[in-house]
């Protein structure tokens, strides 16, 4: 069997670059840097390419440098590695990663780095809206931001208060107010999981 491959998708925002031919040349230059010889262009703004199974850290750095230098709003997704005859599987996994590019650092997402996102990507828009309605729809943007910070601080009141420059008692009061509004207590693990999932959606 030959070496395993990955499917790479580069998608540019329709409004993200005024000179599409210039962007095209830059992308083709990137493919040259990566040693890619097999690629295709889907009109109007998407490139698909077959990557050799190179080191992920080095690949990420090259892609991050490219997006920084490019001056275009790009989404870059890398699928899982597989044999060439299974490339459609890598393509499907790259499409899953593509959904999360905009929320990732530098607009780059590797399927290999995804865990919970794999499950969330299979949820329909109707199911997503129904879930949000049952969980965080009543919360303000400020309250959602508080929850996000709270979870990033591993549900620590002290850590959250330090990040938001609030008194610990104020954070506790605001979390209790969230509980009253949505019926889910952020300080109880089971409820916190439901709220965390809602924020990810």
C-alpha cells in the first residue's frame, strides 16, 4: 500500500479578496510549497488538493503563515488521512472541518483535532434551533459571554471573576440569575454540560 493522503479544502470568501487571479496564483504557489501536484478548482471560490501525509505541526505552520500573508479571508480544512482509494472519506471529513473554520484560529481546521464538533456537525438546523430554544435562548449576549468565560475557566468562580474583572460574589449572583432564567444551573455538572453544548452550537 502507498502512503496515506489527506484532502485539503481552501475556500475564499466571495468578498474577501478583490483580485481573484492574484489569490489563485498565491494558492497555486502554496501548493508548490507543499509539493501538491493533484488539485482542482471549483468555481467560484473553492480549491481541493491531495496532500501527502506530512507532519501536522509543520503543515499547520505553513498554512497559518499563508493565511497571514495572503490578505484574503480564507477557510482551510484538512481531512483525515487515508489510502488514496478512500479519498472520499478524507473529503467528507474535510467538509466537516470546513464548518468550523470560521470559529477557529486563523480560519484553519484539522479533522484530527475535532472531537465534539464531529457530533455537532450532524445536527440539523431544525434540531439545533429546538435545542437552543430549550437551553440558552432566553439569555442575553452578556450572560452567554459570562457562561463561555466560566467554562473556559473550568467552572471556577475565582477564575471567571479574574478574567471578567468582577467580584466573585457578583459572578455567583449572575450564574444564579442565569439558572432562574433558563432552568439550568451552570454550577451543576449535568446542567453545565447542556449549557456548554448549547454555546458550541
